[in-house]
C-alpha cells in the first residue's frame, strides 16, 4: 500500500471519528439509572403517648426485606439490631427513660437501604401503688459509720398473702389470712416475686440470674434450691421494678428517715402500740396478725417492728467502719452466706424489735415468722 493510500485511510478514519463527535453534540448525556431503594418499613403506632405495657410493631409490604432498628437516635445500619417480634416498651428502652425515639430501616440484597422511618414515644409508667411511701434520702449513723441513703419508695405494709398469691399462684403461709403477711417464704422466693410482679405490671425487673435474664421462667429449675446460687443473682439498681430494700434503706426508714427522734423502736419507745411481738401476740394468739393494725412510724410505715421479720437484700456481715453511699453489703459468693432480716416478729422479745437489731436467714430457709416488704427506686422527673 502506498503512502498516499495509507494517508487517505487515516484521513477517512479521522473524519469518521470527527463526524461521530459532531453528531453527538447537542444531545443530553445519558443519565445513570436511579438507585432502587428497599421498601421502607412502617411503625405501629407511628408515635405518641404509650403505656409501658404497650408494644411497637414494625412491618413492611415487602416480605423479603430485613428490618433493622436503633434506639440511640442514629440511622440503622446492617449491623444494627434486627427486628423479629413486637417490641414491648418496658423492655425496649433503658430503665428510667420516659421519652424514646425508635428508628427503623429496610435492607434487601440488590437494593439500596430504604429511607429511615422514626417514631417518638412518651412512656407512661404504671402508677405507683397507693401504699408506697417516698422515703426522702439522707445520712445517718448505723452504729459503725455514717451512711448516705438515696431517696426510694417503700411499701407501708408487709407483703400480704393475697398479694403474694395473686402473682405466684400459691400461698405457702402457715397462718392463713389474705391480709396477714405472707410467711414461709425464702430470700429466693422474694427475688422471684419481685421480678414476676414487675413483668406483670410492665416494669423493668431488678433481678437477673446468671446469663438467663430477668424472667424466672427462664431460670434453671433448681436455681432456688441451694444457698450458693445467690451468687448468680444480680440487681440492676436503676431498674423501675420491685425489689427488696437494702439493710441500710430498711434501717433508715425504720428510724423515721432524716427526722429520727432517737426512738428505740420504729416510731416510739413503747413497743406495745407499735408492733406484734412476744408479749402481746406470741403467748395469746401465737400467730401473725393482719397488717396495718398497729401505729405507723413517722414515715407512715406499719409493722416495721414485729409481726414478721423482714428479709432484705444484703448478705449478713459486719458494717464497714468508713462513710458509705447507698451501701448494699458485700457481693454474695459461692460460700452461700446468710442474708439479713430486720424488725423482729410476733415470736420476738423486745430487744429483737429495736431499730438497730439484726437477724439472719439462709437463702432457702422457710420460717412462719419471716416475710418481706417491697421497695422501688424513686423515679426522677424527666
């Protein structure tokens, strides 16, 4: 091929390219395809004021998506929690949270994540039982050192047999009577009752057992059969549910709180009008009595002396000799230490009913003179 022919071929190719370029001028560029998003989920209810027992359901018209959600205000990612079942408010948001935001998003292979949907909820906590009294916090001396106790709620009455049976389905008491305090209950029984009632009322339970969570139905069948198992019971002190008072809470309340007047017994120096004990009950009636018949102490608490001795949270041990804040005793161990009881019972002599007197019981022990009363964390306004 001659040079002239080659040059002619190059020229022709160049003209063809130039023609193609010129032909494309004036035309809009081809837009990239719109991203295809996954179908967004829907919240039911979408927002609003809800009771803590209410549930939030997340649905999507596309059954093939995976729904992820968050509670911290961030947009969900593929690493966020996966929605699998309706979400109960009392279990969804952390304890003490009154306002929460739930965000949800759909994910599907081959598609971009959906737009995020969100709902803002105000959580209405169940009303506190009328018998509960606010114990304003304060500092007192327990005989070894000063102790500061935060505000909390305490039931005015020892837990009755009717209240126990309504939750547990059985009444183990030796002295039957719906308004009498429940007895023949162990420390473990009190723990189980607190959680079961909390769940029933839509509150966050205080206690968990090992890695088995807060629902006693999921705990090992023999969890309450050996004292050493108290080492696996943990308390979330921020939870909204029912719990046992600590020994320091009980003692502070029995003394009348910050208004302590130096009385020997809860509410006075003469035990007879204040409580059922050996001299006015054991020899004559020989049993527990209906709660609330004697005089209350300065804070409106009944039967803090006598009737039944009251189980509290703490392991029985010597008090620290230094200033403490919300002291809860040493951690339970596999040694199976006994726990404290307070207040004396209908079988007790006067000295056992003093505000500074202590007793002890095993975690599995059952006595017809031992029961408990309930406490709750003081809810701060939010």
